[in-house]
C-alpha cells in the first residue's frame, strides 16, 4: 500500500510504469483501476493514485498482503 511506504495517501505513478512493475499491460491496469474507482477505493487521475478507503482496499487484497505486513513487522520494516 502507498501509505505503508511513502507515508501518503497519494502516489505519483503512471499506468505504464505500474504495468511494467507488475508484469502486465496498460489496459489491464486501466481495467483494474477502473474497478477500484467504481468501488470508491481509489481515485486514479492522470499520473497519480489516491487511496480513498484503505480498509476496503485491504479487505479486497489477497491474503498475501497480511503475510507481507507481518513479515515486515518482524524485520522491523514499515
């Protein structure tokens, strides 16, 4: 989550860059971002992502998010 790493509810990032990081294509990012926007979890204006409802976003994530958070805590990371 953005807030986990940059202490902000917003992150400047493009669809292209996010697609590259996730190993997918831009249309897939656009589709996923659109779904999350429709559910009022994020806003994704051009070049930025803003988290609107972190709790709802976390609940929609896979169980790996919780595991990563637990491991980060054990390692003393954010």
